[in-house]
């Protein structure tokens, strides 16, 4: 039996303005006469209270909108939309489309697994034989395979800004050879979006088409995920889609523009998909059913499904005071123990959007949470539901902790801002006249840095763009900070819309003495990226 409810609540704000919230909720009956603990907990759960708790957290943390789905034994037993999907106040419902971010990675890994089943590729084939790509590390260059790419163990740290700077995946792939490794090949887990885009482009080529077609043909169409799309640019034209709201450094929200998604053109296999709770429920059911559809069709063999769910990289060992133990990474999924339960999960983030997926295979339970603002982690909601359903534990302290974490984050940012200002060498003048710092600078991996200025307020405009043009998602305003270091006082979407007239963001722009080189820490755990004047 399926029940659908629509509830509208009205509250009065501090300013006296009345605001209404519509919650769309669907429930399906749980199997009777089943005595396993999870089913018993589900049967006794008060979904009205659950809905109220989620809506209360959403309001308290100023989340614009969110959607939640719970899957058990192959059925979507609870789905709900909360808040608004846009500035017009249109309500979120379980069909509302959200950008799913890095939860796209599991689709990429699954699609490649179907190609392995067809003998079109082997997991161990060196990727340098499959695509025009090179690695600086000679061992990685000779041996790196699809498993290495999909389990984040190539030795390369994150270089996410490259996706904001170049206009295609091919351009990024061609510059992997210029990226400095920070670990030895296969030594450590280092999350890397670029490797998933490389894997996706290889998969599309092996399929004889594109990554988009592979995912559509092998997953979306067989599952009937009719509203799920693989290209961020298409979301603007889809009915009932959510807009994203980015949380700025000063706590205000910024509506993310349709063309301001950092990596629209240079992202596919890492995080370019858009979906809804109702569609994602079908995907969760497939994974919980080990790659089989409800009618028993096997979309991937047991052997390859097991390969996806095998730990290939160690993230963390036992942690005595944590409910999370033995963190590892399979292919597109995080694998760990959560309070003694096998937990398969992944989160996702795009400008203005956050996603959490939690699966508990041994309990045939799946949870998906979407948010269209970055003021709260949806993992707090998914784990709250996990505790309720698995352990009959209503951990409302988790919500309280989430609220405290948000306050702590704000306080930490304020403290860091204060310390940055206090530590500034106020007498540290630049070596050269300000006009000497404008110009064009080039880095083999990151393209061209353009600096124009100064204006009458001694501010400079800058862009980092692969084609050397004054456009794109990576740009902002510079001003002298201390000595030969300039600060970013205003930034674009790639810089999280940073804006502060008195204090620059932590990312600094450092010139050498004769302003022939610029250093910017665009990637973690490696030397700062050097741009040379041309």
C-alpha cells in the first residue's frame, strides 16, 4: 500500500513575516509477518515525527531545499521533499532534480564493469595503452590501470581547479603528464576527480561512443531512470529542477548561475549527473540487489560486481572512539563498518548542491539525501535515518551537533580571518611599482594567468584560463597584501564566491622579486603551481 501526503506548515519569522513550507511525502507499507530487526523498526517508525525532525533541521540550518528517500527490500518505502527548489518558492518533491556530484563515480565504475564483462577491456590493462595520457611517475606511467584510477591510488593529489580552467576533459587529460605526484604510486588513497574523468573518457571510447551513452544504455534505460541526465548543461531545460545556493564566507547565500558550475565542460565521469529521489531509488535497489534489476536481469556479472565492492585502497584503520571503522575505497564507493554494520556510501558536492548515499547491503537498506544549499552536510540526515532504522536509535543529539558544527565553522572562519589580518606585515611594501605586476603568465598544466590593473583603487582583475582568455569560472580581484604577496578579495564560483573588502582568502598569489614568476597553491600536498611571465 502506498500513501501520499502533502503537508503545509506556516511559521512567523522574527521580522513578523509568515512563511509556508510544503512537504511532499510518500510512504509504502513494510512487509508484514517479518521479524528481522530492521523490518520491525520500520514498521514501528513514526514517519510523521521523522518528517518533522528533518523539516526542523532544514529550517534551523537555513537549507533552501532537500529531498530524502529510503529504500528497503527493493522498494522505496519513504520519499519526501522539503523546502524550495528555487527563488520562486516552488516546492521540492521526490521528482525534483538535483546535481548529484561525486555519487556519479559509482555509475562510471559500474559502466566500466559492463565493458569488462564483454571483454572489451581488462581491469589490469595500463591506461596509457588505452588513451593519450602520461604520468610523471615512471611506475604509474607503465602500470596505472582502471582499478588504480577508480580507487584513487595513482599518487596524484587533487587538481580540481583544472576542471574550472580548461574547456574539455581531453585538454585536462593531455596535461596530466605535467602534474607532480605527492605520493608513490599505489602507496596511498588520494581522492582525485581528474582520474574519474580520464576513466570515463576511456570507457566511452571503448564503448564506441561516449561516457554519456554508456551510462544511459547500460544503467539508466534498463532501470527506467527517465529523469536522470548525464550532462549538467541540460538541467536548465528540465522541468522541476532545483537551483543551487552556495554559502559565501560571510554566511550569505549566492544563487549559482546555470553556467557557473566550475566544471560543466571538463567533467563527466567524476560528477556531472543530475537525478531525483524517485530515480535514485532504482539505482540504490540495483546496488542492493548486487547488480540485478527487480525482474532478475543481470546488468553486471557477480564477478565484476564483487570487484566494485572489493576494498582496493585503505583510507583509515581502526579508530577507537569512532562509529566508523576500517575505512576503505572500492570502485566508486566508500566501504566501511558503521557501528558494526557493513556500510557502502558516497557523498557528492557541486556548487550549491550536496548529496549523501548510505547503503547497508546486509540489511537491504538504502538512503539518499539531496540538498540544494551547502549550509549542512546531508550525511547528518542519512546517518540520523540509519540510526533510527538499524538501531531504533533516535539520535537527536546528532542534529544538535550539526548545528554546533555550523556555529563552530563560522567561529573558526572568523578566527582565521582575524589571525590573517593580525599576522600581516603592514610595512611590507612590494618590491616593484604596482603596475609591474600586471601581465600574462603561463603554467603547462594550468594554462594562462592574466592580471590586469591596477585601477584607481589599486585593485587588479585576474583570470586563470586554459585558452588565455578573460572569461571562465576562475577569476576575481587582487590587491596587494604584504611584501610581494597579493590577496584574493573577491572570487568567482570556483573560489566559492569569496568576498571581503578587508581580508583576502587563504589562497594567496605570490610574486618573485622581479615579478617574472607567480606562485599559487592550487593543489594540496605538492609544490605551489608556478606561472612564468610571457
